[in-house]
C-alpha cells in the first residue's frame, strides 16, 4: 500500500507540475489580438495597494493632467484607469490667442489648446502621442530594414536631396547619416531645449512653416554628427521624407499594412504636415491599449503571435544605449533608456511625448505600462517617466526571483 501511495503521489505531483508548467507557458504566450486579457495585480505578483496608491495620487492631481494609466504584466492587463479633465475650462480663451504653441487659427491641428484636436482626436479616445510618434517611426523603419526595404543606416542623409537646393552644406552635413537622425546626434544647429511656448524654439518655427523638411535640412551644422545628443524633432521629419524617397511608400500607409494590421490596430489618426508627409515627429494618435500593444511587441523581441514583425536584431539595436543624455538616461533609436538600478544592465525602455505620453517597458519584470496626459504648461505638476518607472518597480512583489 505504501508503494502504491508513493506512486500515486508521484503521479499527482507530475500532473500538478505539468499543469503549473502549462500555466507558465500560457502566461508567456498570451497575445492581446483584440483586447488585453484581464487579471488581478496579485495574480501577476504586483502589489495592488501600491498601484492603487499611484492611481490615487494621479486622481488627486499630484501629477497634473494625466488622462490614462494602463499597466500590464506577463501579457495581462492588471490595472487601467481613465481620468477626465475639462480642457475647455482648463485652457479657456488660450485656444483663440496666437502663441508659440498655437501658430495657426483657433481650429488648427497645431493649436495645442484646441480640445477638438488635443489631447484627444475629436474628443474621442484617440490620444495625441506627440513625440512618441518618433518612437513608432523608428519601429516602422525597423520593419522596413527587417524586410530589406530600407537603405543601410550609414547612408548619408544628403543622398536623398538635390544638394543644389540645400543651404549650409559643409563636410559635417555631408557626413550626417540616417543613424545620426535616429539617435538625435545629427549635429544640426537646433534649439529645442527652451520651453515650447518660446517662439525661438526651432520645433515651433518648423511647425509654423510651410515646408518642414526644407527648414530642417537647410539649418547650418553646429558640430560633427555622431558626437553629442541634441533633441531635434525636425530630424524625425527628415526620416518621414527619406522613407518616402527610399521606399516609394507613404509611412502611414506602410504602418497600416505592416504594423497596425498585424497587431489588430484599426483605429488611429496621423496628422499631415503642409507638404503632405505624415507628421512623424508628433502627429500620431492611438488609444492607450493599442499603444501598449506596440510596446508589448518590443518586449517580445519583435514577435507577435508567432510572426516576426520586426527583427530581434532591430529591437536589440533600438534599445542599445548609443548616446548619453544626462543623469541616468541614455538614448537608442528613438527610445529613451532609463536606468532604475545601480546594476548597469537594468534599465527601462520608454517613449516620451509632449504633455505626458509615456509607453514604458521594464523587460526585467515583463511589464508594459502606458501613461497619457496633457501637461503642456511648464511650471505645473506633471508625471515624469522616471517617477512612473520607480513606482512600477516598487509594486513588483517578486524582485528576488
């Protein structure tokens, strides 16, 4: 009887082990094809009280105008909140006053105080991503590279222009490559460090011009490319132009077929610059759950439900720390890399958009989170990506594993 009991016990243990193993595998192969699978924070070893405390701080205005918070772990949605703000009341008559961030008429797409356009598209659920559009642009270039449809990143930028129509050409501009545009090391003389309400900000001047691409490529060079990080929204608009010239395809149409459709993203809006190109520096709108899908694609090394959408090599290259930004932050191919530990191998990947758009990936813990907001006036409370990462990591209950 003892032998039979032991054999039965072993059988039960084996069955339990297989069930546990299958549960683990299933947890690792969940795909939000249409919607995210919902789970409790506790089931994914996240502290619910910590997430609720974060949520309460957002709801009580500690971080200004946050519009949405979405947290996933192991491919499961474990926390989601939306926060309502009366932007008509908040910004009042600013919509009718011309300023650096309202260069056109009151109804224009680049009037950042107009609630018909910002932060939501036509007051629905598509949120302005602002500079997270740059990150998505990098993903699209990665897809094209993976499909051998895009030039080598060492290709000089001037190869795509009629140089007789470009101003301020010198040896430094001749050395500027596609990779320099991706890593914000173009060397172009560009001032985007000032407040976006400052009319001297080159991004504002570009957005108020008719031909954005010409404005950027005509700028003089300040330093040799590849040397120093200098944030330049215009560099990403050059990528929109180069993509069209190199592939013969419109970047939005390419995104619809090769990124959005495979991920089940059917609802989006992408603003166009006056010359007709997609506004790749800040014009994309997505809902918060779909932006999380794109981030999850990168967490899964470019694979989506068994299909390699973008190569593992591109994902690895994208989140490689190419250039130091400052403090604990470095930069890859339009991805910000935020170190949250003294361990130099532990850093989160995130996008960052004007107003508070932060898709965050913490690969060590299989976390994808997205925050959206509309904090567009300097000096007001706002959520910063480092703070969001800190609070997410603090909520993880299995750090030692």
